[in-house]
C-alpha cells in the first residue's frame, strides 16, 4: 500500500512538472508519448509474444488483436478529439476538451490496473510486488506528464487538467486497495 502511495506522488510530480512548463507542453507530450510507445514496443509486445507462444496462440492473432485495439481507440479518439473543417479554403483543426477527458480517463484506468498489479504482485511474492511497484513508480512520472499535456493540448483549463491529474494519481492507490479484497 505504501508503494502505491509513492506512485501517487510520482504521478503528481510529473503533472506538476508539465503544468509549470506549459510553454514546452508539446515537447513534454511528445516525450511522454515516446516513453509509452517505447515501453509497449520494446517490453510489453515481446513479453506478449513469449506468453502467446508458450500457450500455443498464433502470433498473427496477437498482432491482429493489437491492431484492432489500436484502431478502436484511435477511431473513438478521433471522433471526439478534433474536427477538421473547411473555412475560406483552409482546413482548421479544432481541439475539443472532451477528447482530453477521454484520453486521460484511459490513463486513469491504466493507473488503476497498475495499482491492482502492485497488490496482486505482493500476493504472489514480496519480490514480485516490489519489482512491479518500482516499474510503476518509474513510469507514473510520465503518466502525470501525459495527463496534463493531453488535457492542455485538447483545450482544457489548467484547473481541469489538475483535476484529472489528481484522478490519475489516486487511481493506483485505489487499485491497490481493491487488490486487498481479491485473492489470487
């Protein structure tokens, strides 16, 4: 539980950093997105391939589901994030604050699952729990950075960005608490 609380502070630190450097929010958002994508491509996807191979799931199925999941979230995001229209022969992209809320809500669900992972890791073995907690603490800085960057870039106010940052920060703690009541 204590380590889940430290993840909360890591998220808040990343979000605070982003909110204080609003002039560079595009660069900070790109950095955070790069960390998330790199983690997926270099860590999670190879682990998924190994797991799929060990249980005889065709890698084509894994890739197909990865693409379907990406497209599903991309289409929903594009439907509510921005609208491009023609005005006097020019295309203008209009940011919609609801898109920021959608994206940061996804990050908060992800953070809740991180908290569950910490709790379940400790149920399996103290060393597993510590390793998971360290990994979550390290990447939650960029989660906080992403939350603020996405909210501000989608046209939300700093006040609403901080609200979503608080939700993202508390989510792993809630996940860890829920894990206390579920035995694996």
